[in-house]
C-alpha cells in the first residue's frame, strides 16, 4: 500500500470522526465547526484518492466531487443561517 493512500485514508477517517459531531435535537439538525471541518476533510481525501482520475478529467469522479462540494456548501450556508436567525 502506498504511503499517500494511507495518508488519505487516515484523513478520511478523521473527517468521518469530525463529521459525526452533527447532532439532531428538538431545534432540528445542526453542526458546529467540527462538522464542517470533517466534511472538508472527507471532500479533500476523496479528491486526493482520486487525483489521477481528476487529472484525466474522468466525468464520473468530477461529478461526484461536484455533488459532495455542493452538499458541503449547503451545510455551510445552513449553519450560517442558523447562527443569524438564532
């Protein structure tokens, strides 16, 4: 196994652990800064693991990365809206 693959795998595991900080309570679904950082780490680890495919402009990999980026942007916007409205 390549050292880069191990590094990206560990980055994904840390991101998954941090993304688990999302909580659901009586006010609804919300996250803190750790959830956003976790999602960013998951996104960057996916990009790192599939870097060769991204350089070759593989449409499937680029589409998945775009969808994950949009979900992360939506989470950030909803967190900002929660802070402003509360």
